[in-house]
C-alpha cells in the first residue's frame, strides 16, 4: 500500500499485488478479515474469502465472497471448489 499510496478498499492495491506476482488478477484469491479489504478484492474481480470471526461483524453477501469463521475451514472451502492447495 505504501509503495503505491493506495489503501483498502481501493482495488489498485490488489491489481498491484497481482502484477508484482505475475498473476492475472482473475486467478488470485484474497483472504481478508476486513470489510474494506474484501471490497477491494470484489472490485478487483478476485474470489474473496472473508474471515468473519467477530460475531459483531456481519457476513458480506456477494457472489464472489465466501465467509468463514475459523482459519481451519479454508482448506475444505478450497477443496470444495476443486482447488488443489498442495501444488
């Protein structure tokens, strides 16, 4: 963020990260625990996994967002999509 002086929820941050890794943004996923972060991923076109562990935070309802409440859930969520997380 400091490199490009852009902050969540600006999707420019996600585009910058994808470019730095030489990965098309459509092939990226974002795991974030903030609404602003999730919004930046949504706006960039990424699949978003929203870590919503605080019961006071509301889940985000959006087709690109999967809400989860414990980090141990991630491997199964990814496997359910057919993603090989061991490669």
